[in-house]
C-alpha cells in the first residue's frame, strides 16, 4: 500500500511529522476504538466498525468504558490528593480526552510530573498538542511499547521527567488486556515494578468476562482479531496476579464502579449492571 492509498485522513496536515506509513486507517486500533466509544472524533471507519461490533456483543460497552475512565480519574485523584504521589508513569495513555492523568494530578498537586507512553502514533500526535500541563509541573510523552519495558525505563525523556529514586505511580489502565499470554504480561509488569522504589504505586485496570454470563469469549474478542492488538480478557484471579507482592489499597481489586465511588460523581446505569472491568491500586512495601 502506498501513502496515497491510505486516504485523506492519514495525509491530514494534523499528522505532519508522523511517518504516514505508521498510521493505518484501515486497521482498527485500540486507542481509536476507545476514543470512539468515549465519544471522541479521532477515529476512522474501521475503528468505528470494530467498536459497533463490540457494542452488539456487549450492549453496556459505552457506559462501561465511561465507568472505566471515571475509575482512572478517581484513582489518580486519590494518588495525588491523598497518597502524596507526585510522579506518574502512564503507559497506554490513550488519545487525550477529558480528565487526563496530568490534568487531575496537577489539579491536586501542581508540581506533579507526568510521563505518558503509548505505541499508537495517533496518540502521540494529539498528545504532544494537547497534553501540556501546569507550568509548575512537567508533562511529556514518548512513543514506546509496553512489550519493551527496558526501552521505556531507559528513555531519556522518561528519565528527565521521572526520578526513579523517588516513589512513582505506574499506571497501566486498560492496556494489559492488549498483551497476550504469549507476550509474558506478568513478566513485563514485574520489570516495571522492580524499577520503582518502595512507596510506589501500581494502578491497573483490566477487561474481564467474569460477569458476561451469556457471551462467548470468541464473540467478545472477535472485533479485535483484525486490529493492531488482540484482546485477552482475564478473570479476577488472573488480574490479581499483576499486583503480586504489593499491598492493595482499600477496597482492593474490584469492579471499576465500586472502587471508591465519589458521591458527587454522576453514576449512569450500565446495561447489564456491570462494567466488565476490574480496577485496583497497590503500593510497594
Ligand atoms: C483502552 S486505551 C486506555 C486509555 C487510558 N489508559 C484509559 O484507561 O482511559 C488503551 C491504550 O493502550 C495503548 N496500547 C495498547 N497496547 C500497547 C502497547 N503494547 N504498548 C503501549 N501502548 C499500548 C493503546 O494505543 C491505547 O491508547
């Protein structure tokens, strides 16, 4: 496929500086599917088709995705406002939307330092333009892949933003289900956990089919089969393993909607009554 075959979207001046070959509008991407489900505009027809296929299998997908995003916001607010965390390494950032990690963290702690990592070039294009934080703090972003944690940990930008001798909140929200069992998801997370000192946190959320009584796994994962990353939902036990050796903060690993709900936050009803995602936060002893 040549650049000109890729359609006008990929040649939009907005994407200047990004090698066109890296943005393929014909293959659905997790970041763009998520963006569409959140009501964003940074997605292509292939992403919208995959997202609609998901909604067909799981009618509560849109509400569940919003509930997932709200969990991330509450957990980051807790970290910055209550746990005194000032450094955030957010891997699998997603396309910027409302309530991004740095906005929430720097609202509570203006000097907070936030480093974003994503492997989707579109996230980088929008991220560089939109993820500018409080001047008192530091916000930066790199394109890298979670499957190469050593590259993330040694990246000069990451090391400029994050001081690995002080506690760090490692955020893996909605990303681990894009790492297959063959790609050693637990080993990857352990490498990140080993790189940060005592007092650091792991914020992790993950798609599950534990509540999907009458949905077949292959029907749920199918919309991602032709995407840039396959989908691996995991059980609560399997998600819990990511936190091994660290102390879960109350209320532990729970459905995202029940993690420290904010009485002032509007809770919309999710069709089926479950968000199909677990969320948890743990601290390194
Ligand atoms: C569902 S979005 C989650 C966005 C945000 N963290 C949230 O929870 O709202 C998943 C993000 O992970 C990114 N991603 C998926 N696999 C990745 C990988 N192997 N390395 C880095 N980023 C990845 C996708 O590009 C996408 O932006």
